[in-house]
C-alpha cells in the first residue's frame, strides 16, 4: 500500500472514531433520560466544534472535495455554491 492510501486509511479511521464518539455521547444522554430526538442541526451531532471541524476536514481530504472560485469539485463533478456560503471565503483543498 502506498503512502497516500495509508494516509487516507488513517484519516478514514479517525472519522470513524469521531462518529463512534458522537454515538456514545448520544447513548449516554438517552440513558440519562434525554429522550429528545435531535438530528440535522449544528450541535445535535454530539460533537464539539473542534471535533466537527476535524470530521469535515478529514471528509474533504478522504473523498477529494475541493472548493475553488465559488465551486465545489468532487469526484469529477462540480456545482456552484450559494453566494453567502462560508466555504467561498475559506477555499478548501483536499
């Protein structure tokens, strides 16, 4: 396995660690009596802001997502970002 594949494998494993951490936190809340089903909103993924940013940055690297000139490029496809997207300000390269 070449170094690039090895790095991707480690990055993907870290993403899975973060996912499992979020699941464990959700289970702890449910065990403590929190029955609210919270999904789809920022902060409802049970990750800290730093963990969330790490997760998304790793995802961009592992899956080859780049942001350039107001467009997202991924796996041979591209689409235009909305004018108010924060990704336009912080162009991202994987």
